[in-house]
C-alpha cells in the first residue's frame, strides 16, 4: 500500500466481494426464515445488495479499475456463521432470532466498511463516489434498524416463549 488511493481501491474490492457473497447467501437466509416479515426483510436486502454491487461497479468504472481480485475473508466467516445457523435443528422462532443475529453481524461489518470508504472518498475528493457510498451506508444502517425492530417487536418474544 503506497497511498490512500491504493488503500481505497483495495477496500472497494473487499466490500465488492463481500456484497457478491451476500447476493449468494441472502436467498438461503430468506428460505430458512419462518417469519414472513423476516423472509421479506432478507428478500428486500437482497434487492438492495444487488444495487450495491452495481453502484460499486460504477465507482470502479470512474476509477478505471477492476472490481476483482480481493477476497473478503471477514464476510466469508460471517456467511459461514449464517450457514451454521441455517443447518441447525431447533425451534423455528429461536432459529429466526439466530438468523437476525447473524444478519446483524453482517450489517455491522458493512456499516464499518462503507463508513471507512466514505471517509476515504471524502479525503480523496471523489465527491460522486462519496455520495454513492453515503447512500449505501444509510441503507445498511436502515437494514440494521429494520432487523432490530423485527427482533425486539416480535421474533425475540416468540423465541423466549419456548
């Protein structure tokens, strides 16, 4: 890493790979969810995640850079944890609560990643990219809030009733 621009591009590739992994993982999480609202939340986030991939590709195009080449090992681990939840036997309400926990760990990783990228874009005066990244960051925060509302509003209560 020679400079902030190089670090910025590396971090963009990392989050691009993370989003690609999520495009594959979210349908499995939606299928595993028994709560209609949770299933819907995962499906909505899948649509957003596909948009995030497209936005990142636009940023790469403006940089004349390739979006490939960086594997996000952190997301691999988070996805693996989600797959472990999916594969476990147990009460469906408790499993839904566990799926939310796994999804929120993913969201918190993405919030940290996009927050960092916004700061780098700002420092590098990549104003258009900064705006795009801020939009995505807000969507990640909104998804996290939606998952919290589902958990606290009904799913954790149902899981606790067993």
